[in-house]
């Protein structure tokens, strides 16, 4: 019998393998990884400096250990170049050698890639992104080589703010540049975003909103970052945290339907028979949710489906904890295209803001500060599920 093949060794791929092995210890399982397949939690990258974690301490286990733990063959430094859905076969390249691999079921855990922008004056490669342990290792090396500890971050989203907090806490001067009017603008209303921003500014972080980078000049000790509003920022290093884009090209080439992400039904099955998707690359019920809790729900459901117990994805309310200790924040993002009324209660150390729909139902909330955070569990229970058990 052919194996179940998982393409991707990120948190999605490993979580699925772990959940599947709880149900089925014997089915042949193969994971294919373009890198060394080290097992680590990507969310730990954005606060590793303050946690005093060296890059070598972040990985929980290497491929050999994970292979033994999960009774799974792991093919490292191997690229999947083509999926032949009709014949249940994939084409691989490793060390320049091409081969084919048959599968019974195929799982795409392809993740997402950072959005990259080109900037006048420098090569794109000079602006690092951090989306993997390999990226982070290089980023840390560049930080350690910098002289003045001035860092510009492009993007005031979740990742940009987490890295800013981490860097500022460890003695760096951070400037954040974003075209939006507020930090985390897609996740919460403006009045909460302003309060969040104020707490980060108190640590020394400087925000530059409603502007963008026009060009960068390389100078002796780093870069001059020219903004469209006329400001010039001096920086040792510029980090891009503009956002992520689901990796869909391999799927598209195999005539798998994609929109923002790889489209699946509630069983996480694509339009091609026996091909599934999960994690940052998947779009199910119009939702792309690049967070840990949705990934866990997907892995549990898909593990059952792969073990012949068809199980639809079930999304309860899943708040996101933002790792910004200077401004403790928990966000349950508001659903799109629903009319909401935001109601806010202020505390000495922050605020609680609730989004109520026209029927009087709680649909989203933002908890800023330790006092508000105590209400997380009680509020979460009041919010209806995001996705029904079946369509």
C-alpha cells in the first residue's frame, strides 16, 4: 500500500503527523521537507531575544529524532517539483537527482511566504524577512554585527509589533513604518489600536504611519531610509514584516483550485481526489487563519479523516495572544462583512472592547492589559463558532 505523504515540515505538518500517529501507529507516513526539517514553533522566533534564546536552542528536535518519534520517513532538503493528481504521484528533486513517489493520500502543508517589496537604492536581499529558523539565524547574526542598534521595521502588523517589542526590550531603538493609520489595524478598532500604540511608544518604539519607504541608501554603518512623508531614518538594519502570502503555486500547477489560499471543503479536501491541505496555505469557508489554534483544529480533524473517519473542521472562537509584554494584548478578530457595534470599558492598565452584532451576539473582542485579560475565557465561551461542523 502506498504511503500518506505530507509536503512540509512546519508546525502544520508535524502536528498532523503527531495527531495521526495517535490514531494509527502503522500506516506508512512520509514527510518531505525543502530544508533540514527541524521541529520548532515559529511563534517563538519573535520573542527569542528577550527570552534569551540562542537560535541553536529554538529547535525542539532534528529530523532524525522526529522520524523515530513518529515512525515516519523524513526526506530533508528535497523539493517537490510537480504533483500528478491523476496518477497519485509526485516528482522530487534531491541533490540534483530527480525521482517519483507514489502516494495513497497527499497533504499540502506548504505554509506561507513573506510578502517582499522592491526598494529603490538597494537589493531586495538586503532587507531580511523572518519566516523560518534559518531566516532567524541570519537575522540574529546581522543584529549582533550592527553597531548603533537602530532598526527599522516595515509593517505594524502582529509580527512587526512583536519583533519591535522584543528588539526594544533588548536595547535596540526601533522605528516602525506602515501605510496604515494604526498598528494592527485589521485586528481591532482604531481607539484600541491607539491605546496599544501608546503603550509601545512608552518603551521608546517610534511609529511612522500613513507613509511608506520611497528609497533606501546604503551608508557606512547601515542604511538611510527615505519615507514618502519626507523623513529620513538612520538604521543599522531594516526588517520587513509586511505580511504573509499562502504558498499556492505547486497546487495551482496541479489544477488544484486556489483563491487567497488553497481551497478546500470542511474536510480539508481539495478538488483533486485524495489531496488535502492545512496550515497557513489553506483557505476553508472563506477563511485564511495563519494562527496556531486553527492549525491545531485542522490537524485533529484531518488526522481522523486520513484514518477513515471523515471529520469536518470545527472552528470554535480562537483568540490570538499577541506577544508584546509592554502592551499585553489578546484579540479575537471580527468576522468580515458583518455589521458590528464596538463597546469599550476602560481600566487603569488598559481596556476591554467587545464587538456586538445586530442580534446582540458577541462576535469579537480585544483585551488590552492584565485586568482585561482575566475575562478571556468567559468571553470566548459567549462567541459562536466561526465555521459550522458541516456545510
